[in-house]
C-alpha cells in the first residue's frame, strides 16, 4: 500500500481482443492522475483458454490476492466470465472489515453488512478491457455477451485505513466519465455537465451533516441538469410506528417537539440549501416516497385532532389532500418559496432520462408487492431508485444509499449495510455510484 496512490483495476478475458480505444482512455487517465493500471486475468470462452492478448504484456497482471490497503483487497475467486450474477455466494467469503474487488466482465456492486459502528463492506466486480468472448451456442453465453461491460474500478488510497472507490463505465468507443470529466482517447474534457444526480435518501432532520455537505459539494462539481430527492421528509415526529411507544415519542418530542411544523421547517431548510448550490437552469425533483407519505397517513388517521400543537397546519394540509393536492408541497410552501424548477412527482408519474426510470422510489413492486432491485432488473430494464439505504448495481438497475445518519432509532443493533451513496448519470447513459466516507467522495474533496 502506498499512501496517496490511485489504482484503476479492470479485467481481461483470455484469447480475447483488447478494446484499444478504452485502453488509450485508461492510459490517459493514468497519466493525468498518476494512477497505476492493474489487469485481473480471466479464463476465455473455455476453461482451457488462459493466454491474454499480447497488447497487455507490458501491464501489471494481478493473478492472486492483492492488498491495496488494510480495508480493501483484490481477491482471486476465479469467477467465470459468463456468470450471470458473479457476486452470488461471495458475501460469506468477504471476511473481516475489508471491501473486495473481483475480476468480472460486468460491473456488479452490492454492500455487505458490517458492524453498526463501521462502514459497510463493498463487494464489486470490475468490468472488462477486452471484447466479448463467449460460447454463443447456448443461453448462458448469449446472456453474457449482452451483459458484457467495458469498465474498471478506481481506488484512491488515502492512508492505510481509508480509501475511496468508484467504478467507471466505458462506451464501446472507449470514452468514459469520472467525476464529470470525459476521458476520450488521448483527450480530456474537464467538468462537463452531468445529466442527472440521484441523492441517497435525505430524511431531513435525521440527515448526516457531513454526508449532506458532501452531496452539496457533489452538486457543485457535477452540475447536473436533473437532481432527484428521495424521502426528503422524515416524518418521525408524526410516524404511525410510534403511536403507542412512549419512549420514542419522548425522544422525538426532544428532537422536534412532535411538531409537523418543525419538521417541515427543517425539510425546507435542507431543500433551500440544495436549490442554492444547483445550477439555475437545472430541475429538482421530489420523488414520491414512503416517508414523504407519512403526512398522508397522519392526516387520513385524524390523529391531529387530539394534538393541539399540530391541528392548525394539519387542517390546511387535510383540505389540500381532499382537493387532490400534495400536502407536503403545501406544507413546504409555508417555509420556503417553491420555484418553478422544483417538481413534485406523483406515484403514477413515469419519468425516464436516457432510458432510466427515475420516478420510482424503490418501495413498491409489481401488482402491489414490495419493491426490490432484483425485480426492477427484470421489469424496468433501467432504473435508479432509493429506499434501501445501501448501494446496488446489477446490469442497468441501480440503487442509491442514504444521506441520513447510518444509525437511526430503528436500525440500532446487529449489522448494517447502509452507506452514504449517490448516483450520477452521464451522457451516453453511463453511471457512477459515488460513496462518501466522512462526507468525502474522493481523495482531497
């Protein structure tokens, strides 16, 4: 491990041609960032194919376990390149407090639960620098070719205990984005405007100050045209889960006075900070989410009639609901000006950007079932959702993490795979999941 070192890690199939355009872009990145390119070898079409293309002879080939620092390793698990879900069964092998990178011809990522006092571990595959090489005479080979991704994992070492990692996805012509800069062969186009940024669930009032500041920094750097907010309202002061729990009600009385007004003020303050730093021409979306809808459940139950501190504003919000309006939007309008570029999405809205569904929160599935990313992978094809608080990528199905504190009242004890993670969408439909550690999503920000 070298303090301040940057690695870019990809895989190569044996007996397969190299995508030379992608290789040139990677070389440009390495030169500009003083990074080291590591190649993880994989078998070819058959298990007997083991020889890499001679173009890679001058590069560092890692064919065994390799330590990047004490918290992140490359592991040689010899996953087959045609594996449909290359991470299946590997969670149990991610021992200790260490994230793991594995050779793979597609980019898969999931967070593995860790101690509640430590950051979740990331388990991820790299993507490939080589062209597809599969047996197309059977189903698995054809699926593998369709899933094949040109990509790599960037790891920035801060010190022996701290690192930042993120994947890159390259287009077929070798171009790729990293943190808003486009690497196109030997050329670099710095800080191009991003298409969209999806923030991890906000939970205003229970948000992590460092993570939220990191998200604001990310908005300023990436300058997205569209920004999506999930669970912006927390609703803990009026949650139906706490109706008969005196201890929880006492806690939230100290936090918010059990006041919907106080929570709306806090939420308006958080949103106003986002509006202040985002480009004036961009659009901000409030995605319909289960925590936002705590207000609806509260109004429908009529509980506010027995809570004098909430009755005035609740009567207004109830009338808005009866008219078919959005009570959260009305409530926020009491404490901030709602600009025209702040859009409230409803449950039935179908908003897609570059083919990605952006209006799904992640809590609802098909035919009234619960939502989960595996189901979205089969039904939506491309989507970026929230709700689960832990990052996930399989094919073009992505899930962000959270901007809340990693320990809330209801998830204490046991293990957790929650992470502070946002997702950016670039030109060409390529994405990056950006993880924050103590509010930092890259070395030096």
